C-alpha cells in the first residue's frame, strides 16, 4: 500500500477530498441530523397543528409524521438516483456534481426558515430535496473517483467518500450536543448548515478536469482526455493507461450509453447486475440506517441514562471514522472481498447480540453495556467495508457503456431499502421488540455468503479484466477486437509524459472526417 500511496498525486487527493466533502459528507450528515432534535421537531409539529386546528394529535400520529420526515430523505434519494444516468451523460461526472449543488441551497433555505414561517411542510420538502442531491452524489462521486483513479488506487480513492459519510455522521452528532446546537432554538440552523460545505465545493471543484474516460469514450475528445490524464498524473507516463482505456473502448459493442432496460436484457452482465442488487440492497437492509436514525432511542431502550446518551452517540461517531480509515488504508492490501465478508459477518453477529442483550438486561444489569457494544460493533463493521465497497463495486463490475445505468439500478435498490428501513423500523421495533434485530442479522449473513461464493476479487484489475472474469459465469465469451486504424494513437514519451504525435492526430482527424 505504501508503494501505491507514492503514486497518489496531490490533484487526485484534492479532487477526492473536495467532491466527497461537498457531496458524500452531506449524506452522512443528513442521516444523523434528525436524531438529536427529534423531540423538538415533534413539538414544533404538534404546536403548529394546535395553532391551525385548535387541538393536538396523539403520540402515534407524531411518530408517523416524524417517520415521514426521516424517510422522505430516502424518497428524494430514490428520485435523485434515477436521474444519474441522464445527468452524467449530459453534464459529465464533475459537471453533475457542480450542477446539483443548487438543490442543497434550496433545501437549506427551506429547512432553515421552516420555524420562522411556522411550516412543518418546509422541513419535509427540504428533506426531500436534499435527498435528491444525496441520491445523485452517492452514485456520481464514486463513479467520478473510480474513473480518474489508476487501477492500483481505485479501491483507496473509492472508499474516500465512505470516510466522509462517516465524518458527516460524526459532525452531526457533535453539533447535536446540547452545549452546541442541541438546544430547541437552534434546530433550524442545525438542519440548514448543509449549505456551507456545498458552497466550498461549488467554488473549487469546477477548476478540476472532467473524468478522462468520459472525455474519451463518450465525448470522443482525445486532446481533453490527455490533458485530464496529465493533470491527474503529472509525473507519470500516461501511455499504458491510455492504451488500456482504448482496449476497453474496443471491447464495447457500442460506446453509446446502455439504458436500464438494455442493461437488464444484456446476458453478458447478468451476474454483475445481480451482484449490484444484492450488495446495494443488503447495505441498507443490514440495519445500519435503523442504528443511525434511531441511535438515541436504541440507547434509551438499552437503559443508558438520558443525560449520557448524547455523549455515547458521539463516541460511536468517532468509531465510525476510525473504522472507515482502517478500511480505506487496507483495501488495496487485503482486497474487496475480505472487507465485505468480514464486515457483514461481524454486523450479523452484533445484531444477534443486541437481541440477546436486550432480552436479558432486565435480569443481568451489565447486559445494557453489551447492547451498546453491539451497536458500536455494527457501526464499525459497516464502516470498515460495507459502507463504501458496494458503490466502488458497482463501478468496477461494468464497462463504460453500462456503468451509468448500473449506478441507477444500484442507487434505486439502495434508496428503496433505505426508505423501507427508515419508515418501518419504529413500528417493527414496537411490535417485535428486541427480536427485530434478528431480521437484520439474517440479511447480513446472507450477503456475506453471497460475496463469499459468487463475487471474485477485483483488486488491481482493469475494467476489461473484471468483465472477462465474469464471462464464463454469464455463459458468454469476451471478444478482443484487433486495433483499428481510428483507434490508434501515436504516443511518444516526452520528459516522462505520454503525448500525442501531432501528425498522427491530424491524420486520424482526417480519417474520421
């Protein structure tokens, strides 16, 4: 890994941090931001209803309204994920991230002024709009980083967004402390702070180049491709990487973007598609969102004193960040499979542990601490692998023509599962009690088994090599077409750079015309 880090340029690291800071981090922040002010938001809803109708509502109705507030974020994410293919094709990867920032500003204004306007609807609409932004960025950021990264750093850079998701959760937990923004008068500001990192991203990200693969394979702009590669590899010879990109381009039956319907009909990617469905749905159905959305309630049910809950929650946030860093710095050494199998298996054990500890804590006092340890274990197991690898895997398993549609499918199942857990969990917990966590245990064990038996290791493989690994399982052969005249780029090495020979470029342009 140390050798790989030596190839990590400042421009690669900067764009990874910047795109994750202004996009992925907001997803984590909005997962946790509604946790601390939950009672204040419910009180605001009830007071508004009393002012409008003359009488309040019962506890079940308030729980329903709060569940809608939590879960509408996932509905927005679902809508946003369905627009990814159209946007990345039209605006590019970087361009989509830049254009989508307007959604954050609209959502921030709505949520920030909701109490002043006496409108609970503004909170719900704001959560829906910020969800659309998260639905877009949750797919586009790993797609962008996966395409600009060299193959030996694709895993490392691919997990940077998951670290920032954990950081977003951690920041929301810290700001939600009573000593900072956890007081009743501060919750509108707490919800609207999302505009700050997005503004920084909007000011800086447009200065970075677009994805070289997008420029070459979808825009057919060779000169812009080489300029972008030189920007991201300032001291490297880009010839080998450019040839690998051309090899992928030649292996495609068409460089046009494949639609979602065509993706489902294509037998050559059948198992890749099944894998994307399993890992993305499993990521959310593992129960992690139930832990993030309702951490305070879980700790309260576990018997933790009320005044200690907020500090216990912040402690879990620190564990998330540490676990995410461990996964990021080990993925290129151990691979994708061990992080997925180990992470989901450990989460399954901890989900079972929560069930037994909650059942026994009435009889054994120290069991309340066991349940807290299991919550921490679920979060750590998730952040070390399942938090980021599914998005990385979605990009790795498909070639350029199929990738955007694969992210649409993966995003759809990810967000619909997110909504299901966020909306159903409070009622599942009320009806099934401690046994509700056994459902999540079964999901985690099932996904771990699928990864173990079905998914090959993709570490340090090109996109073409990964497609060839799935060819026999899909029952089809890959074709390696000979290099055509229009595919040939004359490359020479100049001072450590790969560059086009001007004469060859002119010749190729005349041939294409």
